[in-house]
C-alpha cells in the first residue's frame, strides 16, 4: 500500500504541474527539456489513471480511494502554493520517482 499510495501522489503532482504550466515562463526554456517535461507529465497522468484502475480491480476498495483523495489533497497544496520557477524540475523528478514507485508496486504483485 505504501508504494502504491506514494506512486499515485507523485504521479498526480507531476501531471498537475505539467497541466498548470501553460505559460512560457513556467516551462523549461530548452526545447528538448520542454518536450521531456510535457511527455513526462502526460505519461504520469496515463500511469496514474492506470494505477487507479488496477488498484480498483486488485486491491481493497479503500486503497484506491485513499490514493485518489491523497492525490487531490496534494494537488490542492500545489495549487495553493502558486506558480514557482522550480516547478518543471520538481515535476520531472516526481514523475520519474512516481514511475519507479509504480513499477515497484506492479512488480511485487506479478
């Protein structure tokens, strides 16, 4: 449960930051870094949705619900903090960590 919850929260924050960073000042200025930022954010959203669906099928009902609620709470905290210049780096780091935690969670169940 702990790695599942952590993966959901990290992936959610990464996808949320990528979705909210629409202005040029909040995105990486280097085109390949901007492309990586965009792709990691979209992959994070897809894996987050997949992890929720997988959890709803395999895990007890309260675990995906807790992950969803935790994701919403974490996104609310990010929204409350407001735009920051370090968001792209933080989002890419959280995306990589979240993808790693999701891989770890799924590998333990298969």
